[in-house]
């Protein structure tokens, strides 16, 4: 039986071994064993090594910014510092390889931020303004072109407006947004039900902004971009709850730059922001560590002292994987703190003077306001111009004190709806009138149109010519053509002028939806009119033009606009005043707004009427240190620091009172009679007039053509010495001195060039040929180039800023030492150890006779004690010397007002210079100076200044 078993087993094995299946089984078994061995080697023996190779380990260096140094005033009051904050960052981690996923995530992020009152920001210079329009936020046309260069990915602005039209500059902000909307696939976004997703303009702009900013650093996937530099704890918690849906979004601890007393110091300190490419190139020349993502000083001391304030960066050498996740920290160097800067400015002095300027401006405006129309063609004295109250009412609209978008909103109050209804119906009528006139076969010449229609037509032409619209290409217009000359003289209709442009090829039809390139001029013109009138319906500036004439014609009344101030919260609600405004007429509204100006409840800056700006500089005459450098109005640099609030920046740029413009350093005007001390010095030193010699003022200087009238004409001053000439600011006297400077004493030949050169030489001795040296931007001064007689009186082409006049006056006060002025006191490290003491440099000395100095000092003292402003200063507790100056720029606007001075007279310590553009009379500048001296020397205090309303305006008639 056992034998049979083995026999059967043998037969079975014989069949199996001879079977092809057995052969295959052996092969597969061998392969399995080989695979098992290989897997063991991959996973057990060499697993870690192969994993590292697969992950694609990359070594990267990540930088962390240093802590920025603080800025203090001269007394140690903290002005600029760093505050701990939470920032929201976004990094492309590779979790959203397709645009749809990235867009969906970013939209969730934007909606969370918006829910808490925050906006996503970036490097896109486009935002939504208060009227809901998509606008550029670039600071200038040049800046807009630089932005477009980057937007199009070009190396230079010269590549813009190319022949193929790929990189146009005549493009609206909305058109750029629409372009990126398509490029980023935002137009293909779907909602949860698969329907096309409708985004608000605000969401769209923010989404494009993030995508655009991410594209700028796409080559650094492991680095995040900051899209919101400060969020509160509630927002942080909300973001943390949605972490799973927001991959690549992080909340990081950071610091933001904060400013105390921002309104008073912003023009000096400036603000920080993301470095611009042109600025980056300059910074890299000194410190190659700077990168495009850095926050740096953009303006003011923050910019000029950037290298000292910016702490040293920290460095982390990291190992990251192929999607940017940190795998290992190899080494780390800690960031360091920058140095602290102390200014020469006195905080309290700066604050008090700011309010003194505002109070004086308010007094001037309130006094000039009248409840009647003013015929500007009848104005003969620019120091006595009246302001129609209708202008004040209009400025509530024109300078965005009242929000037009709120009037049109669902939340509008009854009075707002009333105003909006009047505007809407009037607009439709006006657009129909415009269409009728534009399409008429017999259009009216511009000069024959009613005033409002002429203004509307002019607006349409300027709108068509705007760089962002570009339909009218001004650079292609032949300025010798018959049509252009007729347009310049208002002797052609806009219709006929546009037709001429079509035929002369300076109308760009590519902006218009013209169906065929063979369209006739009539077809093109029809499309242009339809397009223009359609765009004007929602054009904010055109809306304001309409309001101008509705207010002029009292279709919309001042009473209604004053009530709207309460409705919109511009003024705190006062039930009694609302009742009085409602129940009374236009005379009460006039008294109401005048009273609000006097109480500075409505500020000169808000109304932006002449005058609404001013500047004061106080300089230590013995050191060149600037104790106060004040410009009115100002702005809040907290809102511009870091990731600037684009809507606020746009608001500042559109503000008619020009808050971004420094009236102490950039308002360059003819100095008027404040220049006369230099002429006096030149006359005495060149010996064209003796110390006690007199010149007989007859009231009209006839040695030149046209004759120069003294301000006293038809009266006259009679015989005057140099001291008397300065005291009386006699135009005749200084015209004669200049005439002598221009006359060769040997040949008696008169030479304009010789006279001008001499005046320029003496002005240069006092530093008026160059900037003052302060550490923030200032305009370049302009020495006169013509007409020695008028130049000697501060006219001609003389043009200087307040800070440059301050250096000149300081040199007079100290009898010759010319300093480069400085805003910097000292620099310390973060522990308070002195690193550098900034001492202003004496850059020159005016070497003239002591008797010349004495004469000029006596003359300037006599201006204050016996001149036309003596009534202003008679009760001033401090003895000072000074000189008034008035310069006329426009017959229909107030004169520019100046006052230069120093004190105490016998032992000068400070000089005070005041400029009020369109300030009517130099007596107003003198009033400011008087109050500054009283404050500086303790005869009034900050608390009393802050509690005051508008200052009294002097009735003194100043002779300049």
C-alpha cells in the first residue's frame, strides 16, 4: 500500500515538474523574492536616505526685520514707536495648483477680513474711493506710469504706449482690474450651486490686489506676503476657526509703526511703507541686505534717517521641502534694534503753533464771508476780496465734507434724499441739454453759451483729454491749426472742434465701440457723444460741477446743506440747531456757517477756501536748529504707515487744502518786501547809497517802463534813509537803490544784467541760492533773473520757501553766520547711549560793515515800533524786529502774506517766519508771529490756545 502511495506521488510530481505552470510558478516566486528583498532595502536599509532624496530638500535663507528705532522730540517726548500687532500673511504652499482653488480660498479670506472692518492690501495702486469708484491711488502721474510699468512687466516707462498698443497709459483703473479678472480666472468663479459668482467691486479689487502682489514674489514661494498688517483678537480667532479652509494663510506677530501727535508731526516725521523699486536700488547701494518685501521710511525723517533707524536683520538658514514647508533650522542670527533719533523740535511748540495758524485762518475766512454774490471782474484790491457764502456751501460738496454716495444710499436721511432728488432730476435735464447742444446742426460757440453750459462743455473736453481716458490726444493737436486757435479763444463749439479732431486724427477711436474702421465722422461722433454722456452719469467730478450751479442758483440751498452736516455726523447732532435751521431761511444759514467757522467746528482745511494753508518756522539764530516747523493743514501718518490705507491716501490727494503739501518747505512764493533788507545791504556795501543819504519818494518811480508805484501812491514818503526805507517798506526807495546797482558809476551806463547779478550775489550770501539743509524734502529756491528794480522789492522771479527765508533771517539776526538748518538733535542706541550729536553746520559768513548791520537791524526794528504794523505789536511783551511782505499772484485771489522776524531784539535767540498763501495781507502773518512769540516766551500757554476759537483779524493796512 505504501508502495502504491509513492508510485502515485512520483507520477504526480512527474506531471507537475513537466508542467509549464510549474515553470511559471518558479519564475513568479523568484520575482517575488527579489521584490521582497528590494522593498526591505528601500524601506528598512536605505529608507531615510531615499525619503530625503524624494522630498527634494532645499536650503534657503529667510530674513526677519530688525526693530525700528524710536523718534523723540528735543525734550524726550515719544513721537514714533513700534507696537506689537497681528498681521495676516498669505503664502502659495502649492495646496491650490489651479486658479479656481486659490481664488476661492482668497475670497473666503477677504470676506472674513471685511466682516471685521479690514481690507486686504498689497502693491496694486488701485482702490475703491468714497464714491464707490475704482480709481488709481498713485501719488502722481509719474508714479502711475511707474505702476503701469510694473503692472505690464516692463523694464522702463519708455516702453509704455508702444506702437502695438499692448501697454497703454490711457487706461482706467477699472479696465486694469477687468484685465486681471480674466487673467487670474476670477471671471470663471462659481458659487455653491455652480452659478457664476458675482463679486462686489470692493471684493474684486482686493482679490486682484492679493493675486497681483503674490505674482510679484512668485519666485520666492517659501516667503509669505502681508495682506493686512494689523488685525484685532476677534479677527484672529475667526481666521483660526477657518484654518482648514485657508491653507497658506497665517497670523503672525509683527510690529507696526505708530505715531503720537500725528497731525502735528506727520509732515516732519513722515511714515513707513513697503519699499519701492527705485528706492530699493538706492538703499542697496549702501546696504545690500534690503529686499523688495521690506518696510522702510517712505517720507520725512523716517526716509532720510532710514539707515540709522532700521535695525539689522536676523537670518535663519532653513531646509525646506519642494512645497516650501520648513523641515529644519540650520542656523539663526537674531535681528537687532535700530538707533533712536531725537529732533530739535519742541512738541508743545509744534502743537500750539498749528492751532494758532488754524485760528488765524478761520478768523480771516469768517471776516471775508458775505451773504451775497461777488463780481470778481470788479476786484481792484486783492487784500479785500469777499467770499460769497455760496462758495462755502459748495466746498462742503467739492471738498468731500459731505458724502454724495451717502446721500444716494439706502440709509440716507430725509434731508439727504431731498438733496439727492433735486440733483438727480437736474442731472437728467442737464444731460439732455448737453445732448441737444452736442448733436445740434447749428451748435453754439463756447463764448456764447450760458455760464453753466460753457463749464460743462469745458469739463467734457478735459475729461476726454484725461490721461486715463485718452480719447483726445493733445500731443497730436496742431497748435497752429485754425480749429485749435478758435478753441483757445472760445470761438468754436465743442461739436465742431471734435469733428475737426476726427478729421485731423487726434481723436483716438480705439476707445470707442465703433463697429467698422470705415465708419464716417458722423458715426464716430455719435458713438463718442453716447459714450461720453453715459460715462458722465456716474462721474463724481462732473457731479460736483452740477452741484456748483445748483447751489449758485439756489436750487439746492445752503440751509439744506447745513442740515446735511448734522444728518451725516459731520457736526455732532444738536436738536436745537436743527430746529432753527429747519424753521429759518438763508440768512440764518449764513450766520450758522459763519459761526461754525469762527468756533472752528468747520475748519479752514475742510472748507478749502482762500486762505486755508499756512506755515511757521522757528529757528535758533545761534545754532541753526529748528525749534518748530509747522504746516497747516496736515494728515494722520498712522493711516499711511505700513500697508497704507489706499482710500485715505486718495482722499488726501483729492483734498483741495493739500494736506500732503508742506507749506513750510514746499510753498515757494515771491517773498515780496521781506527781501528788501538784502537790497539795503547790497546798496550800502556797494556804496550806491550812504548810511545817512536820503532818497526822495515821490510816490511813483519813473526811471523804468512801466513806472513802479509805491504802495502809498498817490501819496508819497518824501526823503528816506536806509532805515526809513525799511521802516516804510518804500518801493520807490528800493527801486532807486536797484537802479543804482545796475548803473556803472564810471560810465553811467545802465545794465539790467549787472543789477540782477549784484542782487543775486547778495541773496546767495544769505543762502537763498540753495536749499536750507533740513533733512526732509524742500523745493529748490529760485534767484531772480530779470528786472533789478522789481527784484529788489522781492518780485521779479525771486521765489523761496518759508524755511529758506528762515535761514536768511537767522543770518541777519546773528549778524552774518549762515547755517545749514537742521531738524536733528542727537542719535542714541536703544539703551540711550549717545552715538552722534548733530550740530548744524555754519556754511558761510556774510562779511559786511558793522554799520550796515546796524542800519538793517534798526530798520527792521522800526518796522515793528513805528511802521504800519506797529499797532499790532504795541502790546507785545517781547522786543522784536521784523519785516512784512505781500506778493500778488492772482487778481481774483488774495495776496500771499509773509512776515519775517527775530527776537529778542537786543539779544536775538530765535527767528520766526510766517507764510500764509492767499492770506490777503501781511498783517495776518504778523498777527500769527505775534501770538507765536507770546506762546514761546510763556505769555500764553498751550491749554488756552487749544480752547480758543478763531483769532481776531487786524484792520491794520500794511504798506508793502
